[in-house]
C-alpha cells in the first residue's frame, strides 16, 4: 500500500480537487484506492456524496475501540472507497499529542489497511501542525498543489523552511502548479523560475477551467463527467507522473 498525501499549508489551492481526481484515475487504472478525507470541512466527502462520519470517532480510534476500517464507505465508483471527514478530526492534534510517538499516529491508524488497498490518498487540511508532521511521516509522496502567485510561492518557501533540510532529504515530495493561467505574465514567470529554484517543483500545470467548479454541482470527480477536457488531460499527465514516482524509490533530487 502506497500513501499519497495532497498537502499545502495554504487553503484553496486545489488540494481536494487533486485528491479526488487522482484517486478516481488510480481506481480506473485498477488500483484499490481509498481516499481519507482528513479535513473536518469534508469537501472530498461532499464530492463523493457521502455524509460526514460520526461524532466521537477520533477518540475511539485512538483508544483502539474502533478501527479505521469500520468507517470506510464505498463510493459510486468501482475500486474507490472513502473514509469520510469527521468533526472530531479537529481534535486530532490534541489526541496525537497525548501519545508517546506523537508523529507516528496517522501511520499507526492506517497500517491495518495495508492489505486491503493499493493506494491511500490523503486529502489534507490546510495547516502546519502535528497533523502535518504525521502526514510527512506517513506519506510515500507528498504532493503540493501551488497556484503560481506570489503569496502561494511565499507559503511554499515557508513550507520548505518548516520541513527543514533534515526531513527534506527523507521526504519524497513534489509540487505542481494548480489553477494556472498562461495568459497571466506573473503566472508564466513563476512557472518558469520556480522549478529551477527547487528540485521538488515539477514543470507541470493544471490550468484554470470553469469545468472544475462544476464538481460541486455534479458531486463527482471532473474526470468522470468531462474526461476529455483540457483540465482532465492535465490531471491524466499528473497521474502518469505520480504513478511513476510512487512505484519507485524516491529521493528529493530531480531525476536526470
Ligand atoms: N483547475 C481549476 N480550475 C478552476 N477552479 C478550480 C481548479 N482547481 C480547483 N478549483 C476551485 O478552487 C476552489 C478550491 O479548490 P479545492 O477545494 O480543491 O482547494 P483546497 O486546497 O482543497 O481548499 P481548502 O484548503 O479549503 O481545503 C474550489 O472552488 C475548486 O472548484
Ligand atoms: Mg480541501
């Protein structure tokens, strides 16, 4: 089982959109895929038409009174399951902090699922907290969507500082440009320069497209209702790169 975390400290950059669509593509390719909606706001659960989880769940999970597997729901799509968000995920930080190995709790909860799934996609909340440290520990690949704007780039510098050189060496991480617009000169400039500055930043962009916003009305992955759109092609290209990366040992250096 591989774990792919879609993460950014910044909100509204396309994390959930990416998690939902990549998971859909993975399942289509035949991988037994699970999306874990870690954001208490529950956007990924909403897109898959699944109601939020039960209250008090997190505490029971941590105490071993309940297994993660008990909360898994099937989606409308074959090979694609979901662990719905839960309001008690807001307490995740506090509960993890009470444990001895406080950064390994997410991995501990996921481990019993390792036979049942080929891929777990974590839709992460926008924060920098103990949960993020757990995510860094658990993930085989940290995927960071980033809008090519100055504030997004600032947040990316902050993230790299927070991760620090030690963890950076061990962490497999890639960033890509999300909601990009090549007609905007600032977007173009950032997309040209940032990949040269950071080995982790890929020269890959998912463009702005109003079709994506329809996900809220369709309540389904974009790839399921507009599979041949330009933005769908971009997600296909992203998935190809990600699937290549997660099936090989990763390092923080760019190949080639
Ligand atoms: N390529 C795109 N083109 C147009 N709109 C997009 C695109 N990607 C995402 N969006 C829209 O941008 C908004 C934010 O996207 P999304 O919810 O995926 O971000 P997020 O990083 O998960 O946000 P949050 O931090 O709140 O969880 C949504 O309304 C979504 O429909
Ligand atoms: Mg989100």
